C-alpha cells in the first residue's frame, strides 16, 4: 500500500512544500491537480522515505481522498477493499479529508461501507462485487457529480500556501531532488 510508512522512514530533511505541475494547477482538468498531490505524497513516502507524519497533512488527506475516489471509480468499493485498502490509518485519513472538503454525500457512503464491515464482518470479509450492499454503495457513488467533486478538491489544493508549482518537464526532477535530499541526509545523519 503506497501510503504506509517504509520501515526505514525518517524525516532527515525538512519537507514543507507540496509540488504540483503548473500545467495542471492552471489547467482545466482538476482531476490532474488531485493526481499530482497523490503522486507527490506517494513519492515522498515510498521514494524519499519520509514518514507520513513529515509530509504536509493537507497533502496526505487529499491524496487519501483521491485514492479512494479513483479506486472506487475504476473498480467499485470491492476493488477499494480488495486492494488491501482496509487499513485503519488510511480510513482515518479519508474520513478527515472528506470532512475537510465538505463532501457530505461521499462521507455518508464511506461511513456505510465502514458500518457494513462492523455489522456484517463475515459478509464483508468475503466481499463480492455483486453483494447487494456493495452494489447499492457503488450506485450511489456513481450518481455523484464527480467532476464537481474534483473541481472542489482542486480549488482547495490551489488555496494551499505551500504549493511549489513547477513546469511538467521539471516535475520529476524536483520530486527526485526532494527524495535525494532526504535520502542523502540519511547517509550522514550521524555526523
């Protein structure tokens, strides 16, 4: 799971910024803005070996919400649960992000999924895409105006004061430099 801390995760260099592509932040595809944040968070946790706690909190909860929406959009709630995403920390992040974004309808769907896991653990454990509860949650999810959700989510990201906006051609290089900065500091932490 990309949002779990690596065993050797350490914040050896400060991380304050959240890097996004200029073409996305100023473009007309808000979904790409949310994906940039998810890419950034996963890169900082998995490649740079930052602990989740060292990554800006807004970015972590934003990435968790985007991950939930995109996973369910592509494979339904069965895919979300089946991909090992029933991690309590990730669910906490999703709940917090949905609350911060004011996504009440989506938060209600997510709460019912969690309630299903508690109320009917045997059925939930053997989750199937054609389970009536899952079908109903998927139908409600797909009835939501997801373009409006992505737009609202992107507007929230655009309001962050710690954005580092870079051209797409430099995005990978900037992410790599941040990762290297933390990993390099790791090699020399004892000095």
